[in-house]
């Protein structure tokens, strides 16, 4: 099977109701629809290539679904569109991830030689973003 465009994949999944809340897309079906060949043996580079192709398609679908208030979650052998009540858990996970990245960035900046540190005004913006994230987390508690 030949590879298809991201838009074609989205249209195909939508037409078959695979993008409704709670829908499950088996991994093999997802790869087949994308035109990604599944291999049983190969080099690490072969398996990495397949994983990157799959990730590219999944990321596109995930980004499209965010505009619809949906999230495509990768599971062990499938992808699943979270039901609305599960969205809050994903929202918190994304907020925590952003918070952790800001903290790591600030830590790196603190330990960087002074002549290579970021601009102090950028540091203030990061601190303000961290405070905003903390406020957002409080809303969900």
C-alpha cells in the first residue's frame, strides 16, 4: 500500500467514525491506512523509520482533533480518542509537562556561564509563565 497524505488519512478516519469520542483504532489498522509497512525483522534504523512515520501521522491527527476538543492517545497496540471526561487528565498532563520543561530550562540557564545566559527580560517572562501555569493547575483541583 502506498503512503497517503495527512489530510487523506484524517478524511478516511473521520468517514469511518474512528475519530468519535471513545473510538479505538488498532495499531495495525492505523499503519495500514497510513501505508506504513509493518516488518518483523530489520535493523534498528528500519524500526525507527517506521516509528517516525507513524508518529508524524499520529501527531497530525492529534493536532486536528485538538481543534475539536478531542485527544488521540497512543496506547500499547492502538490509538484511542479520549472521552470528554478523560480530557481533564490529559490537560493536566500537558500542563505538567510544560511546567517541567520551564523548570529544566531555568535550571539550565542558572548553571550556564554568565556570558551565555538568556536575556534577563526573557527570564522574567519564563517566571511569569510558570506562575500562570500554577494558576491554571489550581483551576483543575
